């Protein structure tokens, strides 16, 4: 399993398109983004779902956002992680 973590700093702002491109270039199975913000995060979520990471969990408002390519086996782990966060 390939895991990518990234502190996107203040929700990503004007860097969202570049962030999505860099994530896609690494093609991870699981993505964990910190400093996620709800407002700019909508565009980020849409872009990553469209690129093949359809399963999304967030600890919002605590600012951790996770995406994964396969929902069943990874979601249980993410649910445990998010419950403990």
C-alpha cells in the first residue's frame, strides 16, 4: 500500500491545482492531508474524487482529510484512525 501524507498549509489556497497534480503524479492508494479547510477543500475533494480517490473521510474541524482508492479494507482502518484523532 502506498500512503502519501502532506501538510497543505491553510487549506491549499491558490496552490490547489498544483497540489492535485503533485498527488496524482505519485498515484498513492491512500492520501492523508493535514491543515484541510472546508471552503477551499470542496474543490480539492472534487478534483481528487474525479482522479480516482472516491472514498473520503475527514476529522473536520480538526483538519485531517483522507482519501483512498478502495473503500472496504482501508475504510475500517481510517475509521479507527479518525475515531482516535
